[in-house]
């Protein structure tokens, strides 16, 4: 699908800009609300176009003075990161905060899941995210200012039977983000990178799209909602954190559980993921 830009010509002076992938729904849209509330200009990137248009109208209803730019693009395609970066350069849009929320899941035994869907997920979670970080972090370093938020998952902390590929891809996001943040600190840069690791998130299309409608995962007391994830991550970003587990006391719980042997952690994960 060709990239589609739908926006009026904008005055780019004087405002900080937040680029949010997956910004048309779920956690990404909740992030957009927070940034719009605080006066940021928004560039929302997602697919399809209709969802982006609806998200833009929704935001403008609440924050009529906001500037919202939307770009419809399939970020699971090879070259998507470079295409997006070139678009912002060609239009002189400086990205001050980069939020990578675009993603989806797959569930089941590896040999029964559609291979093309899993490869697309890996491209989105690993290849595109890596490339977007690499492209924008250099510009931020040159200005010695900027923040990157990468959406990982609680599943990043241990192997996850029947959720194996998704969990492994989120482990990359977690470890890449924290390592990159360490490197930036060591270089004396003020740019910061943070990984967000929520538990199962209710109220999005993730569960049905991943084929997890019959699992226990989304009935747990540990589930969170998109607004809680965005709110806690936003606060952690303002404090300069490199990792946040959204939800009341869930970060402490994660620290305790992760002390268990890996085999136990896999059994716990399998229990939560059982149909």
C-alpha cells in the first residue's frame, strides 16, 4: 500500500512534536491524548487511513487547538522506517519524542501459526523498531535533546510457551532499549530511551487479533487498560526512567517473580496463556 498523508499545511515553529506509531487506537491513542493535552504537535502513524482520520477527529474534539498530522503506513513492511524518516525530513518536522506503540501478537504452537504473519510481526517489533530508533536517535543526539519510548511487554522477562515469537520479539525491545539508554548516558547525552512493559492490556483489539479470545490472560487481576499504560509511562518518561511496568504495584510484583527459576516462570506463563 502506498503511503498516504492527510493533513493541512502546518506551522512548524515553536512546538515540540511527538511521533507516535500505532497512534490511531489503544495505547498509542492514549499517549496522543496526553501529548496533545500538554501542547505537543502530533504525528500519528498507523494503518488503515480511516482509523487515523477517526483518531484525529477524536483528538481535535477534545483539544481543538492541537495540530495533528496523520500518515497511513504499513510499518511491518521492509523499508518502512526509512520511508517515515525521509517523510519527516522532507517536511522539516523535528521529532522531539518518538513513541513506538505499533504492534500485534500471535498465539499457538509455532508450527500452526501462519508463518508470514509471524515474519511480519518480527519485522515490525524488531526490524522496523530498531531502524526507527537508529534513524531518530542520531538527530536527537545532535541536538542533545529527545526521548524515545519503546513498547515492550511483561512477556519480555521470560520464555512464553505458545506465545514464543511474540515474547521473544518483546525481549529484543526491552534489552535493546535499556542498552541504548545506557550507551547514551555513558556518552553524556541527555537523550533518553525507555522500555514500557505492561501486563495484558484490556480494551484493545489485540486479544482477538492474536487469537487469544479463550485464554485466561485477559481475565487476570493483573490486567491493565490503555489509559493506565500511557499515564504511567508518560510519568516515567518525565522522570527519566529507562523501564516501567505500568499498574499499581505490578513493577514490584515483577521484580519478585523474576527471582524464580526460569522453568517456574515458563510454567506460570503457560498457566496464564492456557485456554
